[in-house]
C-alpha cells in the first residue's frame, strides 16, 4: 500500500512540475510577443482571481531579447494538454493578430 502512495505522490508532483513548465512557456510566449500574461489569463478566466503560479512563472521569465522564439502552436498545444482550452483560444487569437 505504501508503494501505491509513493507512486501517486510522484505522479502528482510530476504533473505539478509539468503544469508549472506550461505556465512558464505561456508567460515567456507572452513576453516574446509583447502581451501581458496576466491580462491574457484574465481574459480567458475572468472569474478567477490572482494566479500565484502565474506570478511565480513571471518571476522566471527573461526579456524578449534573451529568449529563444516560442511557436504559437507549441503554446496552444501545451495549454490544451492541460485542459486550458479558453486560454489556448486567447493565445491563438493573439497569435493570429501578431505583435
């Protein structure tokens, strides 16, 4: 029984780390494309308050000049994997508008 608990904890921790990476990729894409990550997030999820994970990710982003390009389709796919369909739609819309 103890092994199942450890496995479950490992899976949860791995998912959380992957989710944090998804938020960081989204945030960096926003920075790279001159968009405010917090504003886009609020547009997708107006009913949610401040997102602490997004704040943490923003602290890890680098300037547009220091970052490698991130394809819009990559961000959209990553968001969809984590069930963030509304945010993926917003990214698609802004990605189509260009910078």
